[in-house]
């Protein structure tokens, strides 16, 4: 038996039972299915992001190689046409997830799923960041309506779905209307008391939270997340730690890069500037003072396709997956993934709370960060010192970031190959999970 076969067999023995059990757990299923249901909107938003930042942005990868700026002097203005699409897709995903998680839980408890979901939306805004009054007008911050608010949204959905369903199942809390009352009205009154109780619960929770954070629960969560990451230095350990934290957030449904952005950008702003000054003075990245920067290691070697090196996952799916759902998602995601947009993969497969794919999602970037670091420190390739647009396709990032060093391009392809190898065993294990799940469903139907 080869090493790969032995590894796959051991992975199957350990992970398949865990994955099947978690997939059947009602709360995990509610969260997973919520992300699956918002996938079409996320996909639409990702395509618009691709169009805006790769084609219509004068600094975008496609715009640069086709010299679109010289052909269309006002190219950046075209971005305004499609920018509002994000306001109705990715930027409100937290609201949608709060509704869907609560709705899915209510369905599993056989309670009124629509009204439970609407109650979750109300609860989400009860504990949301308070209005800001500026010159006598109240403004609502949108920071946490999108991916940055997903953790709170999932929490609200789970709490609402669980408590609401139990309250709604109690005959003592039902308001029964006469038969002549229209069904829609009777339906609303039937669960009125549970809704009122939920509003009271979240109002009290919000009051308690504001004693610790006047900006609400979202700000409190971000403070608790960001405070342990202060006072870091530019080392390989720092880059790997931030990458690990970012990807762990992603698998929990939180936008990892946005979450660590303030800390990451603060840490690496000065080293990035120093590297740029060096290449401006010397015309080369050889000898650049800082090797371990976020762009120089994570983006250059460990971020192809987006967080988790998911371009390798997509290729692994095309190579080895026998799951039609994975193949369909991969076909839709490969073009955005080529330009490092991977929300369709993260929320479509999904990777979020997926016990099989969490491991390679975290492992592949870590391995490739070390690979890139070793090639640079050994003097085989120069440091990645030039700033490269984030929509640049994978292996081209180290190539352009080193000023066109062909060895860096080969290392980029090596890292892509490593990520494929890391993902392959887990894609094969996911085939087995799907087969066992189908057998279980068939047995239940027979029973």
C-alpha cells in the first residue's frame, strides 16, 4: 500500500464518521445550509468584484495587461455603475445569514420558520451597533452588515431559532384566534408572545453588553479578537500566525482578512514602504530589507485563489472529486478564483464548518508560506518587494513582486502544486463522506 493510499485510508477512518455526525447535527446543518442558500448572491457579488477590480480598475491585472487606461481614460468611473451590486449582496450577508440560520432551526423543530427568521432579523438589529447622531441626523454604520458581522449573525440565528421554537411549541403561549379571522392574522397572533419574549431577551442582552462596550456586541467581538494581536514584529512567525488566525476565522464564517486588517496593515505598513523605497533606489528587490511581510510571503506564495490557497482546492476537485455538487461549484468558482476571489468556494461548498476541508484550508497556506520563505532566505530568489494588485493570478504575484524573476515564477507554480497535493487526499475523503451519506439516506427511506 502506497503512502498516499495509507494516508487516505487513515483520514477516511478518522474524519468520515466525524463529518457524517456533524453534518447531521441540527445546529451545524442550520448554519451550513444558510451559507449554501446565500451562495447565488455571493457568487453574483464576486463576479462584480472581479469585473470592478480586475477590469474596470486602472490598477487591475487585466486592465494593466490590456492597457485599458490608455484606451479609456475614465476607466475608474465605470466602477460606479456596478459598485451598488455589492450593497445588495456581500455587504448584507450577515442579515441574510441571521434570518436563514433561525429559519432552518425552526424548520427542524417544525415551528413557524418564516416568522422565526423575521424575529432573528429584529434581534440582530436590537444588539447591532447603535445609531450615530451627526448634526442632528441618525446614521447606522454598515460595517457589520456584511462578512464582518457574520459571527454575531450566526449567534443571533442560533439563539433565536432555538428559544423561539421552544416557546412557540408551548400551548400556554399561543394566542388562538376565532376561525373567521384570516389565516395570516391568526398566524401572527399565534406566536406573538414568543416574539415579545425574544425582543425582551435581546434587549436585556444588549443593555448588558453596552455596559462593557458602548458600541455594541460587534465592536466588543472585534476588540476581543484584535487585542491579543498587538505589538507584533515582521517575522515568519507573525505572518504565519496572522494567516492561521485569518483562516480559522474563515472556517467559522467570519471574514478573516477583514478581521485582522487593522492589525496586519499597521504591522506591515512601514516594512512595505521601506521595501518600496529600496527598489526605487536600487532598481531591484535583491537585498530588500524586509523578507517577512504579509504581501511578500502570504500573498506571494500562500494566497492563490484567495484565503486557504483555494485555487489548489478547485484544481484538486477537477482532478479527483466524484461529487457533482463539488464539481458544479468548482466550475462556477474557477474564474473568480483565478483572480483570488473565493467567497463562492468558502460559502458554496462550503468550507465554513466543513470538518473535512478545514484541515487543508489551514495547512496549505502554512506550508507554502514556509516554502516561499526558505527559497528567499536561501538566496535562490529575491524578496517580494514590489506592490502587486491583489487580483493578480497566483504564481504571477511572486514573479511581478520580485521584478520579473523567473525563479520566483517557478516557485509560485511549485506552491500551487503543493496546495493541490495537500487538498487531494481530503477531496478523496469527501467522496467517501458523500457515498456514506447517500447510503444512510437510502436506508432511512427503506425504513
